[in-house]
C-alpha cells in the first residue's frame, strides 16, 4: 500500500496528460496545452500524489448551485485498489455537499460501476439514461 497525499489544486498540464494517457480515452497526440485549457474549466479539483508523482485526479464541473458533474476520475493503474479513488471521490463529493449541491452526476468507465455504487451512486433507469451527442449521427 502506497502513501499518498491529496491536494485541492490543479496539477501541471504535463503530469495530467501523462495520467490521462493511461486511460486510453483520447489520442496520445494531444499536447499538454490542450489539457491545460480543459483543466481551466474545472469548478473543484483533487489531485493525489505519491512521492511527487501525480497518481490520481478528479474534477467537478458545476454551476455551484444546482448541478455538478464529476469527470476525469483517474487513478494510475498501478495504484488502483489502494484507496486513492475512494479518497478522491470522497473529497470531491464533500466539496459538492458543502456547496449545497444534491444533483451530482457522472459517467463511469466500463467495468467501474461497482466502485461508484459502493459510494452511493445509482444507475439511471433504462428508460431515462443519460444521452451523448453523436457527431456522426
């Protein structure tokens, strides 16, 4: 089990790109400036570090009053299962609750729904799922 610390600050764009690239969610060809611009739109963030390395990150995008969307919940694969994700999610959820937000949503990666269910999230009913824009459609 690794020791880690949580900080409520944006990570360096290069470190975030490196972490993001572990997910396979986007092309590795994106440069750090692309991620810097994306991070700038965050409402609240938590970054987990072990020995100076960014090992996990979560952010919320919100209007600060009605709705929050948790995104980029990422833990480096070699640190998964060690409480990093639970600590990140708990911290960002505390930020949401402190702001009085009760409508907190997220999309979870394939195979990760059990993690979120353990932390109080429920799947939307099949007849009321989230929707996503399809630019090819």
